[in-house]
């Protein structure tokens, strides 16, 4: 049976696109060389933040509000633990800039939030340390999704509802036989389309560390008392201790360019030292905490941080969905819905996600997903 749509890549973008196309009644085949949310994939980590705060990039606030109900519905159907609503704290050096733009977007899209100054932050989170000038927005409906488990659960659910999943690479002959082909293969996109995307999508090494809380602080650092958090000034971010895996800390600043097939998944000594210095100030009770787990994944960055969701300029009925740029996981449901509408001819393209809007990296400025 030839599919209406062949999707290459069973990560977050590919899986949610398959979900929406199948719900529209299309025959869908989903393929992945390494498996859904595998250890090499950008969707293969333990956890991802689901949050609406994006500063002036308010389209992503809108897309989070579209996505959160779908993440919750998936968790309710399969496992309530897949989405942990612990809230998200956006730390900023004052009320202007990122914070002011985020508040404006929150008001426009009716996102519940609180404004918190240093005295209130210290009262609520005495295990954190805050500078006098720091200001924060707290988004209570935000939280953490268990990334790998969520995508693998979604793929199993789709298989039960008629999506064909095949653990293999896709050939050009496969693509030619399908009605439409979607390439949603994240950091592999520059390898699939080197001339088109080799300078427009850059995979970078990103290092994630989990520190073990002292026994007397396990509950304090769990999701009942600690939110997800983002430090806008430094690029550091983290999670409470989810599923007793440890207090997660990572650096959003981009690492070196890597090959997703061959890079070794070992964190650097510099990353560990940097995280320890940061925790020694921000969360002093973790100053001497043991490193209990590490992960290395990759971002697939576009130069302006926006997603690439567009028709291939030269290939018939071929679509590209990628460029998650370190913040794409949360928007998987909205990405899938948007791309499904384009394929079905019922949606309008957003210029921000077009290939034409993506400069090559030689022309790009600083990268940021916050």
C-alpha cells in the first residue's frame, strides 16, 4: 500500500505531523533509521520544558498555547506522568527587555502568570539565590515533558490507529512513490540536502548534566517545590528532580558543530566545571552535589532561531520540517498541525518559517532560543 504521506524522522516534528495527518484520514508511513526518539535524536532526552515565554517572538507563545492541550491530552490518554506541571520561572535582569515583551505576549494570548521580585522569589524558593536586581515571571501552567517516553508512546499509539512505522532509512525511490514526502529529520537535514541546507541548519553539541540532591533536600528540589527555570542573562536553564534522575542543568549557548551520526556522547570537563560554578551561586545546596548522569544531544539551529517548515523549492510534493534550534520540542503538536494543513491545502504559510527567510550562517547574528 503506497502512503499518501511518507515521513522521514520519528522525532517530535515527524511524529506529531504523522498524528495530525492520520487524524485527517490519510495513509501515513513513518520511518526512522535509529528509532523513535533514539539516543542520537534531538527528541531523545529525558525532559523538555513546555513554556510560553518567548520575549518579542510572540508567535511561539501562541503555538505553545496550541500545543499544551495536546501534550496534556496525550498524557491523559497514555500516562499522566508524561507531563509534569511544575511551572516555569523566567529570570531576567529587570522588568524591561525580554520580560516586558513576554508580559505583552502573555496578555495578548491570555497566558496566566505572576510578576515576582527578589524578596518574593527568596520567600518562595529559599533554596535558590537571587540578586537584588533580578525580576521573574512565573508561568504556572508550564512544566516539563518526559521527551523520549512521550514520543515513543505517541508512535505506539499511532501504530495502533493505522500509521505504518518502518525502522529503516528512506530511499529516493520510496519518496517518488509517495503522494507527499516530509523530511523531519532534524540534525540530519543538512546531510540529506547539503546544497540547500548545508549552510542554513547547523547541528551543535549540547551538554546536559544531572546533579544528585542531598538526601535532606530531595523533596525541596522536586517538582512540588521547584519549577523549571530559565536564566535569560546567562543562558543557563534547568529542571527540578524529575523521576529521581537528578536536578537537571544545561547551557542554552551553542556548542561546537557536530555530526549526529558520529559524535561521541561524552560531556566535557569544561561543561561540568561551568555548571558547578553556576550552581554554587544559584542553588548553593548543590555546590558539592555529585554528578549522577550526563547527556549529550544536539540542537539543529537555523541562523535566526526560527523553524524551517516549507515546501522544497525543486522537488514535487516534498516538504521540510526542522530547525528546532533548541526550543522546538514543546511546539511539536502545533508544528504537526501547521504542516498537515499545508499538505492538505487548508492552511496559509507563515513567512517566518519559509526557506526564503533563512540566511546562511555567514550572514547570521547571535543564536538564541530564549
